C-alpha cells in the first residue's frame, strides 16, 4: 500500500474535534425546541408486583397534559424483538420472553415502564407522572441466578414455566471426560463476572414526529446505527413498511453497546407524536438510566482445566449461569452463548465441554456491553490459567508459552469452532513482559514493601472475535470539490470522520478537511449494520476504501477524456488531476463542474463483507500496590502490546485502547451493580456506583506488534473492544499476585474494592 500524507497508517489528528470542543456539536437534546412536547415514563419501584393504575382520567386533566399512555393504548404494538436466539442442547426450541412496550398488570423489575405521560413541558409531565396513583401488590422477587433455578423458585414469568431462558452446550462431552480422566492435574475455579451499568456521557433520548400528509414517522435517536432500530420498529413493533419511517442520528456521546438496541421509549414517543400531532421528545435523566438501560456482564461460572504431567492442557470444562434479567433483550440470549466460543483463548486446547444457561431474574435486562461475552470468556480462562500456574508452582508466563497456539499451527481450528487465522502469540507476551520490566519487579516490590504496601505483577493474553457483517458505501465528488462519504456505520465518539477521510485520502490524496462523512440517516443511506463488535473500520473502512478507489478510477478516466491523454499518464493528488510535465491540470472542483460530469461519473461504490471474524489479540501487563491496612488497590503501571493486523491511525487506535482499558479497570476495581434480595437496585446513582476517574488511571505504555489478518481485505482486525477484554484479567491477576504472595489468597471476585480486599486479608489473618 502506497504511503500518503493523510492515508492509512498516518497519525492524522481528529478533524471532528473542533466542533465538539467549541460547542458546535449537535446532540439529541440540541434538537428539542420549546414547542416540543415532553414524555416522561412512569416506572415500577418494585422488582416484581401486580399493579393497577387508578387515576389515569384525573391525570389526563392536569395542566399541560396532552396524553397518558397505558398498556391498553399500545396493545396493538408488538413486543421488542430478540435476536440471535441460541439452541437448547436437547434440541427443544428456545422461546424468549420479549419485553412489551408497556407492562400490563405485572411488572418484572425495578424500572419496568407502566405508563407514559406527555405534556407541554418537562415539568408538567414530571408532575403528572408523580401524581399517577398505582395500586401495587408485591410478589416475591428472584435476583440470584442460582436461587432462580432451584426447584421451589417462583417463576419470573409463570407462563414460561421456569426461570431457565436457554440451556446451550459447546464442545464434546465424551472426549472431554476422557481427557479429565487421564489428567495428572485438575485445577478448579469458581468465579463471578460482576454486573455493570454502561455509563456513557450522553444518556439515551429520542425525538419523534408524525407527518400526516405523507403518513410517515420520523425518529431522531442517539444510536449506534439507524437501520437496525428502524427495521425492528417497523417489522416487529408497528408492523408497517420500512419506507413508512425514517430514523436519523445526530452526534452521539458514547455508546458501548447499549445504544444499538431498540427500547420501549422509542415506540412510546412515536405513538405519542402521532396521537398528539406534534413532535414529542424523551430524554433519560441519569437516575432513570440506571434502571431503564440495558446492563452488562453478570455471570457465575465453575471452570476446570485438565493438564498432563508436563503441564500441557488436555481439556476444559465450564458451567456458566448467565443472568439475562427480566426479559430477553435484543441480543441478551446470545451474548454469553457466543462469548463461550472464545473460552479456549490463545491456547492449544484439544477438547472442551461448555454449558451455558440463561436465567430470568427480576432485574434490569442484560445485553451487549463493550466486548459482549468475550471479556467474560477471556477473564475466565486467563484467571484459570493464572491460578493453575500458581497451584502448580510454575511461572504464569511459562505455562502460557508452553500451551499457546504457535504460528506454525495457524490457521488453527479451536474446539469451540473458531478459526484463528494469524498472529504470533508468544511474541506479544514476551515483548509486553520486557517492556513492563518484569525483570525489575522484585526491586519495585521490595520498595513498596518498605512503605508498608503490597505490590503485585499480573498479565493476561487475550484473543477476541470481531468485525462481523457487511457494508455498502457511496463516495461522491461534489461540484464544490468536496467529497462526501455515505456509510451505514455510526460514530459514537470513535473518530469515524477522520478514519474514513484517511481511507479517501489513500486513493484521492485529498486533505481530510475536504471530506464530509454522512452517517445516521436511513433515507440517505439505504443499508447499514451500524457500529458494534469492533466492525466499523475493518468492515466499513474497507468498503469506504473500495468506494474511494472506484471514484478515483472514474475521475481519472473522465479526466483522461478531457485531456485527450491515456489514463496512465495522469496522476491524482492535492485536490487535482494532472499530467506531470505538462500544463494539463484540473482541480477536482473544476472537473466536477464540467457539463459532462454527470452524477455517475463522480460517484464511487464500494462494498465489503467480512467472510470470517477477525481475531485481534495481545497481552496486557498490570502492576498494583495494595495498602493492607485499608484494602485500597492502586494501579501503578500498565503496559499493552497488541496485534491489530494493520493500524489505520495510531492516535485513534491509542484512544480506543486507553478508553477500553479504563472501562476494564473500572470493572476490576470499582464498578458493581448490586440488588438486594427484594430486587431493589442499591447502586442506582453515582453516589453508590463508582466509575473510574483520571486519578484511578496511569499512563498506558501502548505498542503494537501487528500480524496482518488473512481474512480482512486490508489486513485489519478491529480494536474497539480489545482494551476492555484484556484489562480485567490483567488487573485481577496483579491483585491476586500481591495477595497471594503475602497471604496465600487464591482468588477474589471483581471488583477488588477496598472493603472486599480488606475483608479477605482480615479473614486470612484471623
């Protein structure tokens, strides 16, 4: 690939940031005018209860109130659909319990919507919502996944028959049992992957309109892709043609997975807009967000690793219970089932027996959150391998290196059905340990000990699957000389405008400031799979590059006609097409303004479908200090060496890794969603739910050791989720190294909060 000033591999500064830092960004809330009606959702304060609304007619007469919507008013609407439904291991069908737009008669989690109030102002809607009287008759709540599967457990949905959502299996049970029977060592670990609330900067919101003249809905929504939301609304909820709705997305302040999905509030706003005949907006406040937005993770697992006398891995057994919450969310049933296919990690594992069961509970539904099942899988295998090394008395790096899949074995088919195509796994582990100065750790440990602190050194080597699906892209030269990119992904702050402009620059040698990237409009862009699963650059970017290449070819052919010269004599660059050594030069703007410059001559098309997932991989190394008197864990050093195949923009890439690591550190040390036995959310605000701040982080030493993907057309592998996947096991392995050295503590579940660490130390000391 030829080097370009602004092309692939260059550290181009983010060109979209000027508007953001000068206050010119246009987010959902910026679209709401004083004339827009405001919608407020009435939510359940109980985790499980029968209910009846008793004064709806009175609420409808309150000042400013235009509408009150109950389940009766939306009964013609379909439920919110569930995708990616797994198969039960016994062959029986999985029948998901999907969420209704509004609960009728029974609520199933704190925050379950029971009504919507629409008024002239937000204050009037809030007052009316607060005045709505509800006769609550609480039922017993199921919160724990283990309790929910007990014989005498009350069913969250009695019509479903039990709290088991699905019972899936991966691997070969007979072969795995044989491997364990002949094993010289079996290492067992029980662990929890704690539930998280996805706290992006901008909460969710929508602005809905109805056009009576065209019989068409318009929905503006902060999303991770407009086409999926449109299709689910039209196909499953409203049951109308897709042409009857346009969905748009303005600037978005963070997504991390949960903004992919369709939520009840979107349908409610559309219904209200049609009934009222004027635009209606709903914008979540932060407290509402904690009980109204899909949550993440929440699994309980038992894992066993079989090894021979030489410490080679023979087989893996895992039994996982996945808390899916009160309803089957959009991808809620597939997250852990798909994630389980990554349980082999980077290792040569001949066989595995993996059981994954989804369980309904009276909690907020769980769906995809940054990494979506892969962080859970890699946390499990990397904690298990670390425990195995310490149980066996061998160095954690030696055990890993002995069992890594080697370059000579690639492509490698895992026992779970994944196909790793490329990588040098031992290479990034050894480079990361060297960069992190593992050799000097003992001196640093003694220095910490002299201050009365424990110091731990931990690392984790990960692999993930990502970059799914296809994209079709249009790149068009405008008569102004600017270039427009129409692409079906959706930026949530990643820097797509810069990234796609670099793809255009690679073929047109054009300054990125001359490129306009259009996303988030289902009318302008016919198709798109949105942003998620680290797919935008490996899939959308390849399609953009192909469209730009197609456009460049068309422009050169057109200019060759104008100049009367062969295409081979021409070159494109710096916003012009010229014949070197002559005075034949045309700016792109002048070329586009020619009478014969029809639209098709200045429009490039590009499409790409990723044939097989890409497999980013790498090693994270963490050092922590722990104060044994308080239990406080402090991150003091962090190193990353990653293999992303090909780097598009080193600055954008580093930003993705920094943000992902911060979220992983948050889960490992700080974040924990806690429900009491009655299903009340005890961590329902930032007063109780702790997210990482700047002082919780350290400068990250980030390097790449890339081996190009063989399945991606440009060799790229995807990077958006990698930081989160590697961080949790790296940090927890460092915590356990420190606690294990001094106190012999073998395992501690996340998050390693001061209270949890302090108690573990006191229990052992006692």
